[in-house]
């Protein structure tokens, strides 16, 4: 199988049509049946696979950076009588368990990006549904701020996964029903077990959609809604920023970007991921920052890191351990952090850079790989790059005279939260919250002894033990069960309060992963296996 790549451009979209009309952007879903990412299935009825969501994620990113005039995004479809029939079942049925898990994770992250665009960039979203909207299609609609459904007697919303396939809506559908849309629990239960779905006024009464409109006035109702949203939204002044291609150099077992390098050691099942700090100071006024555009270090380095993380997830599934290192000038990282955070108070471009950094760090948190951070001579774990160390499952810091140091910045205390709504420092010191307040006083370089005293690193070998201790830790970790490690790390990383995000990635994903392994879903007569065949699924009705 060819490696899956995540960089694309509207000029190459096969599944979405992105257009702009003043302050309103429109994303039309129009999936060709032969447009699958890999051979073996047909994308009928606007059903989607990973390739469709790669384009959607790219479109959301480009709207935020390249079209600051946008105040409202309409998501609609071009096919007659169907908006989207959800994730392609034949694709799911023929995929490996690991691919299914990572596919669901990516689609969940993309829908959260859509909500993040509304919550933090003020860009409203409307799902305009003409025709059937099922499964993942309705989950996409629920990620929008408003849902308008065509009232024609046949257009309906549905979550048919349980009654039809024996699995769950895998993209946050159940969570958003009761947590976001606040649908009454018993009605949500009834809705989630009726394959044909709910249409018309009942869909409004149950809270499944916000409004319905007849065909004769559907466009008028949609225009009224988008006009209202645009009138309520402040201008984002300043020119657009084009996201240039990352253009990494790919060698056998190595990918090199400008600020990120990824080296694969297949034998040890280890990936060495290095992030470099800025080569120059970051411009301190918005105009100069805009002129650098997507070459601004904080944007480019984190775009590269994002691409490398996705590469690891989908193309290097035998790799169990990421060894994270950094190099560069810590003062320049801190200067970048200060500049981006200050400009973000008034400039949309700087704010989007900060929001992008937050999303990439969350992607690292959610990656099912062990992460070890190594701080040795020349390290640059400072400010926003210190978030990489604190995101790691363990960290090692060399203890020698004139050795490495760590630095903190204001970005470590709130602007880059995890999915649980806490900063990584708040999560680390969940049992001793007073430690976080004390750390705000640590404005100087923190040497190894002090880092250990503050609880910022896990182990601090001296130069005599360093090489052996790090090597043994890596070898030991690589020998453990990957399944046990996945469960252990996910459980330990997210402490404290539950949010919509943690419910989706924790509760929902855990149940779905279990169901995806069960014969009732993927056995010879399972729901996914028999879908589209003359045979009906045969379930083992014994409940645990």
C-alpha cells in the first residue's frame, strides 16, 4: 500500500467544492464513486473515506488562514436526495483494526477543528441538508453550529449504526446528541435505534436539527441565517496568508522538513522525532509577521510536526515509541512565544498560529504511541517546545555541569490546553495545583537538579549512566504489549475533568474499539461483514 499523505490543495480536491461569496464560504460535498483512497470499495451515496476528510481538514485550515473575509461557512451537498450516507461501510469492513481506529480518530479531530473554528475564530458554520443525512454525515452536521434540514417528506437525519451495523456512531454522534445538542436521553435512545431516522418537524421538536424549510423557501431560509451570522461577526482585518507546501525530503526511513526531522528505526520499532527552534527572531509587529506568512517559525514548525505525527499514525504502524528531542536557541523560542501571544490579542493571523499550535499538541496527546522526551546537551525544550516534553509519557534530562536547561513561558500556563481543558502543567500537577502557581515564578533557565526538584522531568542520569539508562528504558518499553501501553498511556495522560473531547476520545473510542474487534461486527456474519450482501447479520445475543 502506498503511504498516505495529508498535504493537499483545493486545486486537487476530488470530493469537496470550496467556493466563496463575499463573507460566506461554501463547502459542497460531491464524492465520486470511484474516488476511494485505495481500490476495493465504491463511494456510493456520498459515503466518505479518509481521503474525503483529508480534504475537509485542509479546507478548514485554508479558510482560517487564506480567507480572513469569511464569517460563515455553509456545508452542503450537490447530489440529489442525499447529503451524505456516512463512512463507507465497505471501506470499514475491509480495513484493518488499526486503520479503522486511526480513521475514526482523524475524522473526530477534523470535526473538533470545525467546532474550534466557531468557538475561537468566530467563523459560524451551518449544515444545509437536502436529502438523507446518515451516520457520519449527521455527525458532521452536528459539528456545525446550526442545522437546516429540507422538509420534503424524505430528507431525514439518522444514526443507523446500532440497528443496521452493530457498531456505534464513531465520530462523536452519541456524545454530541446529549452533550452539545442536549437532546433528551430517551429521545436520543429512540433516535439512535431507528435506522430510517427522523424527518421534518419531529426532527426540530426532538432537537436533532435547528430548523426545517420547504424546497420553495430553503435557499431563502439559508440566506437569512448566513446573513444574520455575517452581520453579527467582526471583521478580520489584514491580508490573507497562503499556506505554502511543506515540501519535505523523503529518504528511506527518514523524512526531513525545515524544522522537523523524523527518522525510523524499524528494527527497534522507534521513531526519532526532532524539532528545531527558530533560526531568527520572530517579527514583533503584525504587518511584518504577515509578510513572513506561513514561513513564521511557530506556524511552519508546528505544521511540519503535525504532518510527521500523521505520517507516524498511518504509515508507520509498527513503530511503538517516539523519542522526542529538540535543538536550537531557547531565547528565540521564548521571543516567538511572547510575540505570538501578544499579537494574538489583536491580530487574527497571530491568533490562528496560536490556535494551530494548540491543535497540533492535542494531536500528539491523542497519538497511541509511547513518547519519551530526551533533554541532553543542546536541547531547546523552552516555552511552546517545553509542551512537547511535558506531553511525553516520560522524560530524561542529562545531569552534568553546564548541562541542558529548560525554560518556561506564558504559553505553558493556559493558551495551549489539552482536550480536558487543563494545561499540561495543570494535568501534571493535578494533585498539587499549588505547584503550577509556583512555576510561574521560574523565569530563568532551569538546570537539571532544579528541574528534578520541581517535578518537571522523570529521570536525571549523570553522564556515566546516561547512555545505558536511556537505552535500557527504550528497549524495555518497546518490549511491552502495545495494546496494554495504548490503554495505560491514554488513561494516564488525561486526568481531571471530562469534556466533550475526552468523552469522544475516551469513552466513545474505547467502546468502538472493543466493538470493532467483536464477531458481531467483524465476524463472518457480523454487521460490517454482511452489509450490502443478501445475508443478514447473525449476532451472538449474549451480553457481558
